C-alpha cells in the first residue's frame, strides 16, 4: 500500500443516470480523491452487473432486448474453453505471462461510464486513488444459469472459467486506469455473500468461496492495486477477511454492529494493514433524513462498539474508508446525488476529529 487512506471517501459503482458524462462528472466532483467509474444499467441492459462482465466469456449468450444472459453448455465446448485458457495463461502465468488481459476487455458497448471517467481523468492531474469494480465470481456464477436454468456455479468447468475471466477483467481495468492515480482500488462486488450459509446455497462450500475470491484478489495484487470485497448485506465477515483482500466494505448503516461479532478476524485484518470501508451513507429513502454530522455520529458509535471488543480504536480509525452502503442504481437521480453529496463531508468530519 503506497499510503494510508484513512477516511478516504469513495463510491459504489451503480448509478441511476442515463447520461454517462454527467455520471462520471459527478463521481469526480463528489469523490475527488477516489472517483469510481459509474455502472449505468438505465442506459443499456448490458450494463447490468453480471452482463457487464460477460463480454468475451466462452459460450455466453446475451439478449440485450430482454436484459438476460445464460451460458450454452450443450454439445462439445472443449475448443471454446481451450481458447479461453490459452489467452488466460498468456496473460497470467508468472513464468510466461505478458500481463495482456485485453481478451477480457470491457468495451464501450458494455460500459459507457468506464470510458467517460477515463476521458475526464485524461484532462486532470494525477489523483491519489481511482476505484474500479468487478462483479464477484460467486454472485456472478450463482446468478447466471446455463440453458437449463441451472446456476453455472454448479458446473465446475464453467465456474473455473468465470473465476479466471473475472480475474482478467479486474487486471484489465487496473492496467487501464493505473496511469491516472497513485493507487488503483478494485472492488469485487459480492452481494450474494449475504445469503451464504442459507438453505438456498447449502451446497456452496466456504473454503471454495475463499479460494475463488482469493484468486481474483491475487490477480488485482499482481498489478499493484488494492483489492476490496463489497457485500451490501449481513454475512460472516471473517470470510472476506480470509481472502487476502485489502478492504472489506459493508453496509454500516443497517448492519454496522455485525462487524463487532468477528473481533479476532477484524483485528488480524487491521494489523496486517487491511481497511474497513464503512458504508455509512444510506442508499435508500433514509438519506433524506440524514446529515453529514448525524452519519459521522452514527459511525463514531459503531467504531466505539467495535473497539469495545478489545481492538485499539486508533487502529480502527486509521484504517477506515467511507462509502455509501451500496450502489445508488435503484434510487431516483436526485436521491443518488444526495448520497454522493454526503460521502466526502462525513469523511472530512471524521478526519478533522481523529486524524488532524
């Protein structure tokens, strides 16, 4: 890590705008130390969180009209997978790899926001941080199905391909953005971790989840970026901390007290330099009832609760990041702006009180 980003303010990608330039400008204006490229599903169904990262994956069938996708696993797909692994090894193998992940590039058709933010950054001075993101392998593979409506996660060959493709997507983004910031942050968005351990996913093994996430984290680290894992619901918070991720991002507005249930894992995470990204700015109608001061006070209480488990409070404070609780894609545009308006002020209040 090149610098401690204590109380860094950054965002979650999804936004409810239909103008990519406006969304990117808001991200840069409201999150000046760590803007995030905006995911804009209202512009095109191909910007939905799974479809957006499917480009280039073998046997992926996307229906842009219905906003749906699946994998065609019928017949002999060995040549398709062989071609994918050839590109993967060329990019990722530590002995022979050349780092070229362009076979898993995200085109402008699948992300107008990625290119809109890049265009703005080409005209600005180098920033401390810039944030990119990738849908996590578990959320992707447990959501997307094959032609028979069976989650692709349960096809081991395709699941492994998905993990490796998303690792390459992450590296491609880091490589594309690294000239614009001292440090790139890449979040792995895993909302489905909130259902981990439920009867719906009883066949999903904890160790397998850690291995899959760790593979994407290692790919992000290969290009010197910080890896974060985002889950907007409640989960076993020790799990993302065991993947080697630098940042664990959670909905602190609704589930902030749950992090204190895992003091040993949190302490180990912080002591090795890991960060907690407190999603304390709500991405719901509740944002209309909050101010930067009220949210900073709420965060202070949550930090005190975590510190009461025996973790040094200053360690927690110095390793804190401020974010919205989730993306704003489901909100009305005006409410999304309200969310963005609060993130940096909460950060500044906490910095003034604790780090100056």
